[in-house]
C-alpha cells in the first residue's frame, strides 16, 4: 500500500453510514483506493437484522465485501483487493483501477486525551488519523454522512468529505420543472411557418421545425410570458430530430370544465390537471410547498376518472410513515385503520371535494360512503410483491423515499394503472437523504422526456393569505 503507484492515488476511509446508505459505494471511487476499518464491519454486523432499508443495505454491503474477498488468502487481502468498474445508468463504466483495503491489524493513534471512550465513531476517526500518519504525502480522506463525525475529524486534523456520489444534481435549481416560457417574439417569428390542424378532440395542434425544439421535452408545457394568466398554453406531444408537435391544452381554471367540483387556480395547477387527466400519461410527479394543491388536484382527478369515467377500478392512497419500514402494529385495527392517522391530508381534501359536490347532509353522507368503497389506504410496508391493475395510485410524501424504494413502488404498476408521486423536497424527514439525493428527485430527472410521464412543479400556494405570508416570513 506504499508503492509509487499507490501514492498517486487518494485513500478514502469509509464510515459505516456510507455503506448503509449506498452498499455499492465501494465501487464508486474510480481509480482511488478505499480502506474499511474493522469497526465498520462490526457495525454492519450489528445492523444486519431487521426489515428496514438500513438493515437490507447492511446485508447487501456485506455480500459485496464477501464477493470481493472470495477465494482470497490473508496475504492477498493485505495487498489490497482490486475493485471492478461499475456500470452507470448511462451505460459507461468508471474503469476503476483502485483497490480495497481491510484493516488486518491494529493501528496506533493517540486520541484518548481528545476523544475519550470506546465509541465506534472515535475508533474509526482514530484509524483515519493513524493512516494519515503512516502514509506521508498521500491524501487520506474520511468519508462519512455523519455531520458530527466530520466536525470531530476537522478538529483533530483529518480531511473529511460527505458522500455525494448518489447526488442526482449538483444544485436543486437545475431540476426540471415541467414548463417553460416561449420567446416573446415566438408567434411573429414562427407563426406563419407552423403547420396547423385539429385533433379528434377538437384541440388545435401545430408542427414546428427549428433550433428551439432541442431545448424541449415530451409532455413539457409552454406558455407566452407576456400574455395574461389565461393566455395560450401548449404541451409538447412529440419530438423527432428538430421537429416538435405542439397541442393546445385544456383550460380547467374557469367556465364549464370543473374537475370533481374544483377549478385550477393558477397556470401550474392547470398544467398539473392536464397531466393527471391524460390517459396516455402513466406516471406523474408533482412537487410543491405546502398549500400548492398537490393532494387536492390529484384526488379530484382520480375521483373524476374513477367515479365518473370508470377508467380505473379504485384509488390506492399511501404515504411514507416516517420512519419508513418500521412496525406500525402499535396502532389498533386493520392495515387501513392503522394508516388512517397518517392520512390527515387525504381526509381534509376529501372533505373539501364532498363540500364542493353540493347537496344536503344526506347526499354528502351517501357520497362519503361511496367514496370509502373506492378509495383504499395502504401501507408502503406491504407493497413488495404486489401488482396494481387498473388502479389510480397516489404516493404522498414521496420525498422521503430512496431511489431504490421508489423503483420498488413504480414497478408495482400493472397494465391500466396510473401512478402519481407527490412531495415537497424542503420537508425531507429521513436521515441521510437530501434534496439532491431523494428518490423523488431521481425519478423527476430520469423520467424527463418519457412520452408517458410528466412532471410539474407547483410554485404558488393557494391555502390562505395567512399560510402564504407564513411561508414567506417564517
């Protein structure tokens, strides 16, 4: 580990939480070497039992380590185990040439005066400090998702970094929002060049050629920035080379087009309803702060298509019960009754929708009874292995899901089903997830431009003037 070739590479010491957050992290340091302290292996062993996501990741990390060590003797382990390249989603390997080193003997570092006790974090930090002293001139970095450990490392003089390899974006401002403003001179410069016709629903369609198309995505919404709130709004239906087909969208803000008794109150809500009601769109993601109408719009669209059009057999509503994966058996009753305390948003919005339906108390009671038979509340804990056929599936609080959990849920959808993921990236409650590593951020980025998926970021709150003012000043 002290050869000339090795000294040119960095040495990364991995904390346990990095492996439990991303078991494949050992493959993601490209040409650099990694070092795994014995205390990390002890913590992985302690965390392996259970059904939580952390326990599953601990077991997977142990399997990866075992595969790398298979048929290797003690001398080969001391020399370092070669790390293979990992395939990224784009299909390009990292061509890793680094090695993995496991702690095979004690490393002496005098930290007892500064960090007393026998805490695992202090032992891992002591190991990093000893490696730094042993390998003069070679960069040694402790990688941890524990903020406090990174603070202690800085105090004792160990270079430390957070684990960022699972970040979808460098900055959340780069996340696709689902809509874009057209140039102010769009109609004057392109209007006479576009081919136009009406589709079978009577809506106007246009075919546009030119360099503007390269910046658009399928199911992205376009609008004229200088026009009034009810100005012309388009949706990109298809893109081929430098040619795009645009279609005028429906306006659900006023007039005779309510959706289960409600109207869109702003441009972004109108975009969202167009996606939620489009039978050709199977997957929709809606982001927005509290009060922007994510749940209300989704429930209204779901009820309209389930109760009025019979497009779906029922609505499946679920959300993350933080902490995700833990037992909810302490609450009384059936699965649905256990989930009811977590579903306050559903009940509040159903009350709004039934009030909007009009009629007296008897009619509303009959409506509520009917809705209870068509809306099912399910726990995420029991989603594995299920398949939803002809269902309208709503995942609330999806910002608390990891990329792996999100994949598990989306792959539950069978033919004829539609899935909607709702979330607010400013309200992530689970440890080791951030705005740029959330599974919701991941699917928004990966599904961008898919012909049967769509996304809208709702920007304006519509709850009350009190809620709007609180969002601004608090």
